């Protein structure tokens, strides 16, 4: 791979979604990511969906989506030889990332401290449900607990403000995994940058719970400033109006016009320019108080028009957009021009498959061609034999 991180070597001991998403970001940016798996492989390999003609089932869409551009080696973590192989890989790497529960790596003889003795420049990323005792005033009371996306969403507060009031609702994508993973990538790159100055690596710790608290920053300051415990907000915004979801003749659109110039443009577009000067609607704060009336005014216009007609009428002056299905995303020229749908080979199938692309773009360089996710242990001989030969 080419890219800004070309030459950076990452040992990836992660599995499921959070850790692999983090290391995929690094791989997409050019890092050489070596995915180290036990003989049974990352459990995510077994999750579907699979192409209709794939009878081999090396992996499904779940694994393919977040493990592209990596190489895979297999080691037995229960054997001294397997642990020694991981140590050899870490000795020559710039970064190691793992998402085991706290203490698991230590018990295997692969603690950050011992790996840093062999490689002082190593940046070690630990992505866990509730963090690592090394970076806090004391161990979290939950440090030993396992966690999944849904747990982080619940405890971090995002579930409590999603959906209608009184009905906590899970956010569709695995944001309890993906947002912590993205923050971990940021932390790793910060530590790598520091290491270039100091020659010393760092232990980087991101807790999934912490990341979702950070994502829900508005609920934190609302409670501090006003004592308000935020609850389900439906499809509106508690502080901005209009700022939400509105019915169209063939679906739904989002419209956001909290600024006065946007509100004036919206009023003109819906044929009611006089409302821009009506004291009842004249400011964002005033409209928040009468948000139900604002919704009636907007939907009396949108409900008689298609999503396409609404966007065409508003989008130049008022932030708005259709509520897309996957089919709508596939049909959108923006998505194709931005290379946000990537075609990959799928082992065992005669056709290519499509996964979400990399949103980070760089000027002056073409988007590198992505490689499919690796087969289990596909690069074991290549990588471990190479280490044996050079050490």
C-alpha cells in the first residue's frame, strides 16, 4: 500500500469490530498491518452475509468490511512458540493494537512493559470496554468486564437520548465500537508523532464507555448548566429549530435552518416569506418554543412534494437531504465520485463485493487500490519465516 503511513508497521491482535476498524483505518492510510490470529481465527470471520455462490466461507461481509488491506498470520497463543512469534513481530513494529480485556496480555507474557523493553519505540494501543488501570487514578470497577457496542451505547448515554421520549433506542451502526476505534487511531498517530521526536513509544488507552460519553458531550453540559437530564429527542434537536426530519410524499427529508438567513430562505421557498419577520418565529430560540407549529408549517409543504423536489428547491440555501436507504446511497453520484463504495474480490465467489470506502482523502495523490481481507494465516510463512531469517 502507498499512503501517508507507508512504512509504518502495525501488529494487530484485535478481533470483532472495534479493534479491526481502528487498524483498518491505519491500513487504508498505507500502514503495513499484520493481523495476528489464533488457529481458530477472528470469530468475526464466521459472521455473514456470504455471496450466494460462496461455498467455502473463508469469511463473510462483516470481516471483509473492516479487515481489508491487512496481512494475516496464525500463531498459537497457548504455546511458548506462539508467544515468542508475537514478541518477534512486536520487536520490529512501530505499533501494536489489542482489544483483550485488561490483564489478558499481561498473563500471556505480552504486557506493554515487557514489549517496550525489547522495543522502546513501540506505541501500544489498548482498546477495551472500560479502559486500562495504567492510565487512570485506579482500576475502573468495571475493568474486568467484557463489553460490546450495545453496552457502550447504553452506559455512555447515547441510547438514552435516541428514539422517542421514554424509549431508549440503539443507534443502528456499531457506533459503540467504531467511534472508540477512530479515537484510538487518533491516539496512536499522536503517539507515533511524539515518538519521532523523542524516540520513545507510549501506552495508548481508549475505553469504549469513555468514548461514548465524549460523543454525548451535549448531555454533559446540559446537565451541568441547567440540571436537565436529556431524554429521547426523537428526530428533533432540543436547542435548534427547525433541525430534524420531515415527511415527504415518497419518504423523509432532513431540514436544518436554525440560522436566521436559512430560516428566511426556507420561508421564501415554502411560499410564506412573511413568517421570517413574525415575532413568533423570528429567532431560533423563539422557534424552539413553538417547534410543533414549525413542524406543521414545514410539513404542509414537504408532504406534497417528493424528496427530490424538496432537495432541489432548498439545498442551495438550506441544509437538507433525503433519508437514504442503501439503494439510495448506491445510486448517488457523490458517493461514486468520492470513491465511497469499494469493490473487492471475495474468495470462493465469482463476483466482487462492495464495502464502504475510506472517507479521509488527500490532495495530490490518487486513491490507492484496496486489497481484499486476508485468508486465515495467508501470510504466515511469508512473515514469520522472514523474521526467522532476519533474527
